[in-house]
C-alpha cells in the first residue's frame, strides 16, 4: 500500500485536495501534517476522520526533528507540499515568518527526503504560485518565464522553488513544481479577496478595493486546481515545472461587481451591494497583472472543466451557508 504525505492539509487548497483524494484512494495511506496556524481549519477535514487510511499529525515543517521522526516512521511514496504562509499583506508586515515557513520549511522536507536510499517510484511535488514571476502588462507566464518576485511572499516561494530544483540537480531527488493562478472556492480563509467581498456583503460592511481596482488576475476554481494536481501526479516528467491556469482574467473591480450582482440575487438584497465598494490606498509592490499559459499541461491532456460563473455562485452560496465559521 502506497503512503502519501500531505503538508498543510488544513489550509485552503490542501484541505480541498484531501477531501477529494482520501475518499477516492482508500487503497493508499494518507498522512496530513499541519501546524494549525491562524488560517488553518480543523473543521475542513472533520469528515475524513472516519476513514482508516487517513491520519493527521500536528507537526510544523519548521521542526526538523519532528519531520525526521515522521519520515522514519513512514516510507513516503509521494509528498505533496501545500504548506505555506500565503497572504501577501502579512508578508509585508512580517517577512521573516514567510522566509522561515516557505523557504526553510521546504528545505527541511527536502533535506529529510534526500536521506531515503531508494527513490524508485517516489515523488516530491511542490505546489507553488504564479506570483514568483512578478507582474506582466501583456502576454502570459509559462514554464520558462523569468523569476521576478515583487513581495516578501513571492520571494519566499521563489526561494523554495529554487531549493526544490537544486535538490533535483544536486541530489537527484525526484521532484516537480506547479505554478497556479489565483484560486477561489470553499474553505478559503476570510482575509483573501473573494471571501472578504462575500462576507462584507453578508454583513453590509464596506468592501475595500486596493488602488483603482484595475489589477488583473486569472482565477481558477479550487476543484480545477485539484484535478490538475491529481493529473500531474500520474502524468509528469521528473525535474519539470508546470503552469496551471483557467483563462478567467478579470480586474479586481470587475470581479467584485460580479460577486455583488450574484450575491444580491441569492440574498434578495433590495439595495445593490456595489454601493459598499470603497477604494483604499494600494498596497506596496502590488503586481498589475498575472496571467498563465497552460499549454504544457493542456498538451498532456488536462484542462479546467468548471464554469467560472457557476463556480463563483457555488462559492458564494458556500460562504453564505457557512458564515458562522468565517465572520
């Protein structure tokens, strides 16, 4: 029976992955480690505790001794590394914790993994971000794009990417990296843009928009990201990177207005929620545009399958139904 390690499995993307993967892979042992930082949710994986092939440990990837002990206890065939500090605003306030968790934490995992004597059929899959490429006014990021991180967050992720590839080249570790565009969906912590907007509408509070609201992002529903990850687990070349996007480019203001319109319909609001919009001072180093070219993974056979509008409506309904957990 294969054994899989998932780091950061109580976070947004990690928990969505586990809720799909555990149930559909009962023939695999799945170990989830998470240090339960402020953005983690133990509720997100509660339903998994009934499955005998799933086990959770409260372990911080910065604790090298705990990581060493874990790898001594289990012979992992696949490591899916989701764990990361990810909120850009917080990285501006406290860059050091991002450097520690995202860079040193990744290095701890890699350094322990390299002590395995046999790497046959093993894989270290590092989930990264398109933010490492910086901003682009036109065109699209792809696997050959130059790294130009603009924030302490993206710099820490860029550093972790470089360590992953360095361990591949120096120690022959079997690794892959994927860079994904902006995710949205259930269980995303309330500090991110889409949950902020939805919760502001529910509470009839101001909806803050950075700068002029014209910053553009490519949005991907978390279920599509999960399907891409599962696809790459089976369809990859060791030492390669893969870009994952969904071709849903929207300016922040257009996205917010779309959320307002859908939410007003669901909540039957008499007053348009876009009246709550307020432009606030832009954050330092705010990238203008991210856009991903997914041709490489598309050519292998993967493409997103969800409708953006339907996925956004599904997400809004989820936050409305679970508002007691997030407001």
